[in-house]
């Protein structure tokens, strides 16, 4: 089918028509081809900017998961037996195909998620292509400990080996990037995979898998099943043919995933919720902090586990920060995701918008809504839009400070001493990401040491890199996505030991049977 360019007509209607054509054969991708689900139930992908159905498909059920796992198991011996160079070459081709499909990926991502096309084109898609290129190179560097004679009588070394079939579940907020984060380290290490995207957002996961096949990655290495969590998801996590589960999503669902996975003693990787603090010390560059807070809070309409959600501002800067953030938030342009001038798109569903609104409405009883705090009227009212919202003067133990809202909402609180600021930053169950803002290197370094989070930015918030790990502390889960550290999740470490003595009757045998020779 036609591969669109940025110069082609761009409307929700045209993108939906293209999606219907591309995925006419179904929303599962098993053994190198699309297939329809067999659960007997259907699901509609809804454009959150309009509330209109864009595509309806048959949901995957248990039988579809079984077929995908069987395909992955069949592909595993050949793929895991390929040389690192062969896997690397295939993944370099994969990166090139994704780059060629960049515009189609961006359009589909914006349609199913409501992301502004500017974000999809300049963040989601380039980041995914870069991640693919990184793991293409990393596939050649699965390293273990150097060989050595640690006992004197033996030579030991460490092998890294593929685990087997990985069953991964990805969320709806970054469908393409999360598919990449799950698939790439797994297959670079020689595993095969069955990915279940959120049923709300299957498009780019399917196109990602098709691109892998187009690049020459063997059928069955990358499989996708689009189904509901209680059916396809739970079957995948509990499947006896799956050796490892990787899940990104809420902490509550992560607990259920862990419960099912541990029943079959699977390896488990969880990237869960977040409530990222944004700590502004009194020597910070105020303008930089204000702009960083608005960008960090509103990226992806706040539907980001690392989004800035709790700003702690040292008292001398507090009032100016609140005023500056409110003023800047009021300039943010809500609109059609396919309009290049749009800054902020809708939330993923009307239900999610109502959930966000509920947090803000309840906060009016104990805090001050400085700006925003409502759904827009007029043409945007039919979509799942919500205005950028700033809340001030909430208590540390209040719901809006402690709970993950997952919307365009920033809460700001004052603090006095550095000790208090860091203590407040750590005072939630989560520990995925954080930032600290200061011109003082000693202050900044203290923040990086004492804030308990998997990533701490200094004088910025949000940027991620393929070369650096992503993962959390505490209720934000365990394990790492991206970077070479992710291979710790997707490989088995095997100790190999060779005898160097050629002696049949070894001295240590005498601890088990027989007598040692007398001198």
C-alpha cells in the first residue's frame, strides 16, 4: 500500500481509511502474517479527538495467544542460534525500514492516541528508530566475565544465553515506543517475543512487527496479539511456554501480573507507575524551571509515567514560579492532533478525561486551582480534551500529591530547607523519575544521591536516551528498559567451568568418599 509522506493530505479521516486498509486482515500478527482474533468479541479503536470509531477488529483470545506462543517457540532455535552479527544485520535493516515508514507510523500513532502530529513525528518515531539502531549494534556485544583460573585447577567463564519466548504487555500511552522497548532488547539477545499492546492502541505495534518481517527477521520472532487484559493478557502471562514476562503499566495491574507470572516461576520485569517530583531550589534559573515544568508536565497530555507531577519550590521562588507556570500554561494551544500548530491533544479516552477531572474537582475542597481545571467547550468538547491545570497549596498527604493522575495536571508545593525538599520528593510510594533545579553543583549532586528514583535529571526533565537505562525504585517496579543494562533482563547467565588437571582422582573427592593418601 501507499507509504505516505509529510506532504500527503493529513486528516483523521484519511488516516483511519489507511488503517482500515492496512489491517483489513486482522489485528494479530503471528508467524509473519496478519490474522483475526477468535475470542468472539470485537473492539473499536476510537479517535480520542473526536470520539469517532476509526477501526473495529476481532479481539484475540486464548487460542490466538497459544498460536502466537507456538510460532515464537518454533522460531526460537533458529533465531537464538544465529550469530550476533547475523542478528545485528537484520536489526540494522529493521531500523532502515522503520525510518522509511516514519510518516505512516507517526500518523497512526496520532490517530489512535490523540498525540499532536508534531510529537509523534519529532519524539515517538525518531526515538523508536534510534532505539532500533542502538540495539542493532548492541546485539554484537553480549558480554560475560573474562575467562580465568579462579580455582587454580579450572578455567571458568560466563555465557549469556537467550531465555526463550518473552511475553510482553505494553501500555496505551506510548504504543510505538513501548513496543520497541519490549521487543528490541529481547530479540537482540536471541529471544523471540509475543507482544500484547493495549487494545485501545494496536496500530503501531502491528506496523512495527510488519516492519520486522519486511526487514528479513524470520517469521515467528516478533508476534503481536491484540486482546483484552483479562483474556489475552492473563493467558500470555500464565502461559507455560513463555519463559519471561515484561509488563509496563499501572502498579495495580503490575501486582496482578506478578501474581500470575510467579505461579509458573517466570522471570519478571515490571515498569510501573510514577509520580515524578520536580524540585526547584532557590538558586535555580527560574525561567528554565518554569519552561521545564510546563513541558515536563504536559508532554503527551501528562500521560507519561515520568511526567513532572509534583513541583516542590523553595519558598523564595514559590510565588514567581506559580505565576510563571500559570501564565505559560495559558498559552498552550489545544486542538486537532493533525494540525502541526497544536501543542496539546486529548486524553486517550473520555473515561480518562473524566478520571482526571475527578481528581481536580475533589482538590477544589482543599487546594487552589490556579489555572485550567475544566474540559474545553465548543468544537473540542466532543473530544477527550482537558485544559492544562495547575494546582497550588495542596497538603503533602492529599490525593493529588500522592496518586498518579495521568493527565495535564501539575501540583506545586513550597518547601524551606534543602532537607525538607528532598524528603518531600521521596514521600510517595513511587520512584521512577525526578528532577532537581539548581546552579550549585553540590546541591545538585546531593539531590542525585538522595532522591530515590531510577532517573534523576538536573536542570531538565523528560529526555531519554537509547544508551541509558530506564526503570524505577519502590512501587515503580524493577528491571531496566533500553541501554545495555536491559540485557540483564533478557539473558540467562551461565557459568562454564573446565577442569585443567586431567586427574581422575581429585583431592576434593576425598571429602565425599575414601581416604586421602598419607604423606
